[in-house]
C-alpha cells in the first residue's frame, strides 16, 4: 500500500486556495490537446519507470525496478496569476528485495517503502518581465536544483523567489528556500527529527551533508540566494551567491563563449566556485568548509552529428568537499562521472578531474531521436588526504561511461547508462540504469 506523506503546510494550502479562488476562465483553444480541458486548465506529467543495478562488491549492492510518475494540474492565468500542483509517486509494486535498496536512492533507505508526496504546489504572478513564485517548486539554479536526471522523484523546494527579465539579455533573481525534498540529494535522514529522509520536506540545514552536530546548531535554517545572468547567445555570464544560513556561503561564477563556424559549433567555458563556512558552523569545530574549484571546458558539435566535451576541474587543498559538492541537487561541474562522482573515493581534497567525452547523433544515419555518448573521467587524488577503507592512500579514481538515449516528439523517451568505476585500493563499482517514460 502506498504510504502517503502529504504534509502541505498551511501557507501553501492558503496560496493554492487563493489561486483557485481568484483564477477566472480563459478562452478555450480551438485545437486543444487531450490533456487540455478548456478554459486554460490542463494536466501534465511524466510517467517514468525503470531498473537500476549498482554493484559495489559489498553489502551495499542495490538493484530494483521502480515506477515514479508525476502528475500536475495547471490552472489558467488570470490577472497575471496562475497556480500548479504536482503529485509524485514512487513504488516498486512490492517486488524488490528490501535488502538490496540501500543505495538505489528512490525510497527512504532507512525504510524502503512506496510513498507519495505533494511535490509541487505554488502560486505564480507574472507581469511585463516580473515573476514571483511562492510554494513548493522544482527550482533550477546552479547550486540548488531539481536534478531531474535519475529514476528518483526530482528535488523540490519550499521557496519564495522573484525574477526580473525586463532588460534584454539579462536576468536578475533572488529568493529564500526554507525546505527541500529529494531522495537523491537530501541528507535529511535522522531517526527522530527527519525519519522520512528525502521522501518529505525538511529544512535546508537538516537536508545538508554537514555533521549532525552542525545541523542541530543551525536550528532548521534555510537558504538565501541571488543570481545574475547575461546571455546574448555568444557571451553568457553567470554570477550567483548563496547563503546557507548558519552553515556556509557559496559564490558561483561562470563564463561561456559560444560561436559557430561552417559545420561546427563550440562552447568555451570557465568556472570558479568558492565555499566558505559561516554562522554557527564557523563558530564550532565539527566541520570545516573552506575551499574552491576552478574549471575549464571546450565542447563542440559538428553538423555531421559528432560532438565532444573536454573538461578539467581542480579542487583546492581546503576542506569540506564531502559536505558540499553533492548537496541540494546542484551539479554544475564541468568534469564528473554520470553515476559515481564524489563519495566513493576517500576525499576530493586537492584532487583534479580530467574529462574526455564524445557522442554521436544517430539521426544522421536514420535513427531519428537516438544518440550515443561515451565519457571517461580520470580523477587525480591526493593520497595525503584520500584514504581507502584499508587506510591506504589513494592516487586515482577512473570512471568509464556509456549512455544511449532515445526521445520521440510524442513525449516518449528511453535512457540507458552504464558505468565502471575503478578506484585505487577499492573494489570496482559498476552502475546500470535503464529509464523510460512518457512526458505530456
């Protein structure tokens, strides 16, 4: 039986009630689709299912088949106001082995049961390049994101934010994030305070990956962020600042130069990210966060369907990578594996990633909508900091990825990923994902 975790806050309930009471009927489109019900109302969703198998050569081996559909109700817009509500479901139909689900990241690992969640419920106001949203939403920023790439229900956040696009080629935004849900990226599990883990909404500090002592000291603090983006299709500049209150600050900067010559389009990118502890975490000595990442990439696509992506990223020798790089769904990094990224090596302190990736658009040979991609990431670990489970220093982590994807204009899609991870002084890890679905 699906376990319900609907815990809609009074604020969100009032907002959706306000939206439904103030929205008036809009004119029905003459050629509506099957999921459009006239007067601007519609149902959208993503009917997703798949199989995952992660082999760690130890007791954490995990596999299972899951269905994780999401269904949304979208209201019409009236006077600039509109609203949306999304229900997410995750089930294995009772067929998976409970002893092999600790690292599938679909259910709560401490209690691997089917569940449902009111994932989105927000009110939006838009007017002449100004937009305000408040409620539960899948936001997408560099360091706080829905991370909608896996079989798990995507991350969602209880957030209030404002975005301004009144000036051509520019976007300004700022917001406050109170809570999040998301099995893949939430570190919220606590047997007393957060027993549902990523399957429910908990404060941003509780959902972080800092020590339990630092979470208690943060006292359920949220996060503030502000961002600026300039994009004229050739130059793209991003500057984002995040204050994970009582924990740490993040400065994210990135520049991309995009151009196209005869038969070839390319993207040159530079990125700098800085992490610094603040508030109660800085006052205590439980966790230290003080490091930066510098990255560069050169990616290109040929008209014949071949593409490539060369990238490198360097971590400074400061501390805190394990507490920050996989938090809150933000994965803007230029060079990383598709399944195994960060936590399987002992430490990424003073490490460097080097990526070589290539792909081919198979529609060039008649297989419309299909592509294949290969990726290799070599991580040069610093054995002074990175230790294997045996205590030996680690010099490298290597990942080899194969990806095959198919999408159809109807909304049908299939994605396959396979990875081998070779980690110094540890058993090899293999990961397999086969995910398919229908978006409408």
